[in-house]
């Protein structure tokens, strides 16, 4: 007899590879962008493109249009596989896993239309988008963020970048742009990158959420937050936008101790320069106006009174004009320690001296380059920034009156002085508590001194001599009663 018949065992079906969470999310996003219209009519290529440009362009539809052209060109239709591939690339360039130089080159070609060089006007558009989205994502302005293309800070940054342009054509090449961003303004594009990342993860509050996005380490990158200016008694939108623009510009290159970070300043990398440092982006906090020449007058005493005992980083903004009606110059002195008065130089590793106008550039940085002296004789008075620790050349000298300054051989009339404390609400409250304690201590000492005088007068030899001469003396309290 033959062997009994046996049913062959059923082979298990091969397991389908697990779809990465972000890929699944991008597929859901594609489904939303290609969904039927509200009237039930099927989506077409034109509707998909309009939805894409509106979603990713947000407050700047031109960015949405340019991004679509960069990612898809004239290809129609855009299928799911192509869309997921493009979103994966965009997510990598916008996250900490992306190469910093590659991200700069990508956004450069988005605005250049694929060209290898751009003119001043196109560069201004790139910087304008960077500023707007940084304020939309990272400030309380959100949709109120408005910035004219001719704003002096925007044009100052353009001036700094165009110094690297080709002398013959006057255009800035992609490699020169990437080099300038990396060396001078390493966090220039982070606002735009965070905007894209928030949309890719479906978490931006101003956009309609398409589907629940997966959580990942890169969600932390969406917590990009510029410090918020605390303007007591001020509610003008123009003033708020002006300060937020200043904060954004400074956030592109200043050490992060001025942007909400509370770690030990000595442990922070000097002039952190890349999104690859985690976290190497502003995380919020509050800037408090400590001193303003418009409010408190030009006075070194008033400046010291309002800025002393503030034990966190602060930034002095000097707006000047050349004497005789020359150009306007603006400077920033970023101080990472408490303000001090004396015949010595001070400042930590994160001290910086910048020119904000007419060109946006870091002039000096490093420890012990600043002095402020009003008390010590035989030592120059006023505020001085030195060129190096050899102290052989003074780069900036602000006179004790605060009304005149000297910079690179130019005599300047100071128009406005402001000092912003960057340590948050806690630092401002701590300063107020110290000031209140000092005021109480002064009153207490005055009472002790007056009480001591009353107690010792009756036993004073002066009183004894006067009464020997026939002069009757009385206690101070008795004189007050009369």
C-alpha cells in the first residue's frame, strides 16, 4: 500500500514590512491634499497644487509656489510615492538630522529657481521669509507678524551678505551664501525650517490639522520660541513688531544664553553655530526693558541704577548718528554677566559686540573685553569695548554722559540707549527684590544714625562746653516739638 496522503502544511504568509510612522503620516497628508472638493467633485492636479501651496506657504504664498516648483517641477500628476519621497527629503532638511549646508543650499535654490546665483532682491526675499516665519512660529505675534522689505535690520543683513557677492556680476553664489550663513548667521533659516517641520508633523496651531502625526524626537524641534519682549505700559503693535524683529535678528548669531537657555554659561559651546547642537535654537523666555534713555534720560547714574543687581545676561542697544548729519549706526553690546563698575575689564566667553546698522556683523567676542568706570581715578571713564585682551585698541568708547560715542575714528551722537535683560521674569523679579531690600536697608541705617545722635548728644562734650558758656541746649526731639 502506498503511503497515506497527508495535506501539506500551509505556509505562513510573509510579514509585510512595517511602514515607518512618518511615511504613514505623509500618506495621510497626501490623501487630505487629494481629497474631493467640498461640493463632492473629484480632486485634480490644479486643486492639489493650490492646496499644497496654501498649506506650506501659509503667510507667504510665494514660498508655497516656489517650494512646489522645486519639489515637483512640471510633473503631473504627482503620485503618492513621489509626494512621500519629497516630504521625506523636506523633513530631513528641516530637522536636526539634516546637513546644515545642504539645508542652506536647498532653500537657496528654492528662491533662485534652480539658478546658482541670486541678486540682492532675491536675497531680500529669502531673509524676509526667514524673519516672518520665525516670528509666526516663535513669537506671540503669529499672523500679526508684518515686516517691510526695506526694514533697516533686513537691509543690514543683506548688506553683510552681499559683501561676499561676485565683484563682476554683483550676484551672490550658492556656495558663498552657504559659507556666509554658516560663519556669520548660523541660525538664519531656523524659523523657516521649524515652520516646515511643524506642518510636516501636523502640529502648527494656525494650520488645519490633517491627521494625528507620530511623535518623535524631532517634535522637540517645533518648540522653537523667540524670547518675548515685556513692554510695561506699551501696547502698540508697531513697537512689539520692532522689538521682535530685533530679537529675531540677534537670535541668528548670538549665543543661546541670550535666548532663553538657563544652562551653565561656562558649559555652553561658544557661539553655537548649528542646529546639530541639541537644542541649539531659541527656547523662549522674556526680555525686560531695564533702561531706556527715552524714559530715564541720558545719565550714567540712572543707567547704573536700573541695570545694577540684574544678574543675568543683558543687551545694550546703541543707536547713533555721525556728528554733522552723517549716517545712522546701531550697535549691540551683549553682556553675559552682571554690569560692573571699576578699573578693570570683564565679560565672559559669551560677551559679544555687534554692529547692527548699516551692516549686520559680529565685531568682537570673548572674555574680558569690556570696561565701565566711573569711580576709579587714573583710569579712563565711560564704557569701552577693546579689540583684544592686549587692550591696545579701543573699538568703541561711550562717554560718561551717554550722549557721545567714538567708533573707528568717527565721532557719534548717541540718539537712543536701551538695555534689555534677557534672564526672564525670574531675573527681573530678583532684581526688584534686591532693590527693595537696598531701599529698606538705607532707611534703616538712617534711623540708626539719627537714633545714635539723639542718644549721644546729652553726653557730648560739645553740649557741656556750650552750657558752660551759658547756652542752654535741648534734645532734637524737644526742638521738633517746639
